[in-house]
């Protein structure tokens, strides 16, 4: 990891020196297109602001983005713009005439990228990771006006900032499987985050955890089934396993153990709620991504999903009378996997009946599906996602709605972790 970060720093320095420059020269009709950007290197959850200058007055320019996905394929986004009276396109404020997205959106060229073949709704970009373990990915931008040379530049999208440390966790050494990300040495203590996914199995939260560490939060991306040494299915998973991971995380020098939070996606939301309910001195709040308010059967072949104290956790509503911190529940109103909006309302109603001792805030997003709440600006998958039973889950939503929901929800998660809790309002 340290070798990757050293290389990344060097790339960032080179890229920063190119800000405002372009490979274009000459131009039809005296124009000279230039791609201008405020940040050539930025965290993957940070927006960048693009302008194309040097165009003909009211000229037409085609802007393309390209990035390499996890399988090595090159994805691309396209947008055709009309320049203003000064020969400029401000990507933030202008809707494209045509392209892979259709409304004014400064990051549209990033999240709307499509694969060279196949359905973008069902093909996974792979969280923007070109090769296993890369701390960054790169997006190449080109701008072409007819009769003028094409301008081009490459932007770096980082998953980690320099100084962030990581360590693989193993059953043999740590009694859990996952990856621990720690902020740079000397960072002030902050809320630690235990994060885990759902029925997809494996360790699906690695790069969100890396971003959280880059934001100052010690973060542990945890796998709890479908990894070597772990149960093959989501069945008979001990809640104590999560508690072991939480204690390891709370013991880190940069962690404030009094504010440890569990983030659970989809089926993982059940474990997050169970931790908050049964271990309130250890886990002081929960963030649910497309969550549930009930315990469901094991997956994919039934049986008991979770155990506690060696006994099965009964299916049915999760009671929350012992929770010691607020709950943030993020849902898409077009979730087609399960009724996450109804589950969220149930949690909120239960909290009110209990006197709002543990406030529940629900952020719901129209048109978005099951994939809401993760870090923004990478191409979302809204169609069928592979699951641990070898089939697929229809996620719902649309790419534009999911992208907008993640862009709005991610800052709310960061604010929640920083203690900025208002208990109400819209996302």
C-alpha cells in the first residue's frame, strides 16, 4: 500500500502541474480548445469542475470520458455541448444536447460511463478499480470541435490520500476477515466505522472504507461470509464475530470508541441493528443502506441468518430499546429487492413510540433503487446484480437517479459521522 501511495503522490504532482493545460494546438477558425479543471487529482468522492474554452462562438463540441473498469474494459461517457458567445462550455451549468446523460451535471461524464458492450444497467464497473488493489483510477477527457485539434487531459481519482495506512485482517491473526484503513499518523481521534455489505458476500465495502479513512475516520471493511475460512452462505453468522471486529477497530489510536458506528448495506443492515441493540456500549449508532427493520432467513437456502450467544436470532422485527445512538436509514423509493422504504418508516415509528430516545432519520430518494448510499461519481449498477446464490437481484432505480441519490446521501453520511445530527429534513 505504501508503494502505491508513493506512486500516487508522484502522479498527483505531475497532474497538478498540468492544471489548465491541454494537448491541443492550433484549431479550425482560429479556435484552440482547452480543457480546464479545478483539480487534476482529487478523492473519488470529490466533484471536479470542468470548462472547455477556446471554442468557436456557439460552436459544437463533443466531450468524452474514458476509464478502465475492473475487468480491463474501457468504459466511456459522451456529451455534446453548444458553446456560449465566448466560445466556452461550463459543464456544471449546461445540459448536453445529447450524450450518455441528459441534464446539467458537472459529474455526468463520470457516472454515466458505459461499457464497450453489454448493458450498463447490469454490467459492473468495479468501483472504478482497474487492477486489484489500486489506490486510484484515471479518467481521460477529450474535447473535439469540428475543424480543430482534439484537446485531452487525464484526471486522477484517488481512493486514499497520502498517509492513509491499510492492513489485511485474517482469521489466523485477527479472528476476522477484512481490511483496516487508518488515517495518517497524528490525525485527531474520530468516529470509527465498521462497514459491511449484504447478500453479495465477500468484502464489498473496501473502497468506501478507504475513502472514510481519507476523511479522517478509522474504518474496517468486514467480510462475514463467502470468503476463505468464513461460512459459504449467509447462515448462522455470529453477531459476536462483528463485535470482535468492532473491538479491534475501537482500540486503534485514531479511534474515538465512544462514537463507533456500524454501516450495513442491504442484509448487512440487520447485523448493524443487532449490534446497536445488543452491544450499545460498543456500537453507538448505525447507518443502514437500503436496510431492513426485520431479521430475514438465511441466504440463499434459508435457515437461520444470525446467532447471538450461540442461539439463533429469531426472524421478525428487530427491537431497538437499548440502542445508544442515532440511526440513519438511506433508501431508494424504487428499491426492487425488498421494501426498504416501508422498513425505514417502521423503524422511525418504533423510535417515536419509544420517545425518540434513539432518533431515526430517513433519507429517501425518488427514482433510486437498492444501490443508494455508497460513494458517488462512479457508474452505478441498477439492473441485475450477481448474488451469492449464483442468480441475480433486480435492484431497481435508474442510473441517473441512483447517481443523484449517492451524490446527496454521501455528504449526509460524513456529516452524521462528524456528529452533525439534526434528526430530520430531506436528503
